[in-house]
C-alpha cells in the first residue's frame, strides 16, 4: 500500500531548494539533479544506507520523509535497468521534456514566466489606451470625423 506523502511547508521548500542537488521542489514533489542521482546510486551500490546517503548529501531525512527517501533507489534502479541516463528532474518515460516542462532549468522557467508577464502587461496597456481614447471621444475631445474607438 502506498503511503500518502505529506506536503512540504513553505519553509521546508525553501530549505530543500537551497540544496545544490535539488532540481525542483513543489509542495508534493522533490526532484533531484542528475548529479545527485549519480552520486546516490554509486553510494547505494556500495552498500550505503538510504538515510545516511541523504544526510551526506545535505538533506534532512525528517524533512524529506521516509517514503520519498526510500522510493529513490527503486526509481533509480528502473532507470539503470532500462539503460537510460540519469537526468535532472523526473526520469520517467512519459512525456518528452519539451512537452512536460519538467526538464527546464530554473532560469528557463523564470524567462518563460517573465515573457508571459510582459505579454500580459502589453495587452493590458493596449486595453488602457483604448479606454482612454474612448473616454476622450465620449467627452467630446475627439474630432467629429473620428470614428468611435472599439474596445
């Protein structure tokens, strides 16, 4: 039976995000870098204990949680057995990285978010310009031959 994984608090997410081996952290999910996976697998194959490996790599086992920690070797074993390389983030065989967005770096994500915000702000500015033109037209400030602006 699969245990329910508890949500990370905002403080825990910030703490986990500071670790250089964290690729991404969300309230329900902790994703690791390819380097973490490689080092973890090397230590695990030499007989290292899961909890000790996490501690050695700068993670607090109480924050990560038992279920999350012990799912890592199971998931890495599947990747190794399938002959796939370790990758940053999710290593599943589902969607390609370009479709899922999971393999984007933090800077790529931030750039996308900023681009989205810029586009939104430009649309908002254009809308405000039209409102201003309409208000001027309705107040009679516009010329008689000017057409009423469409919003």
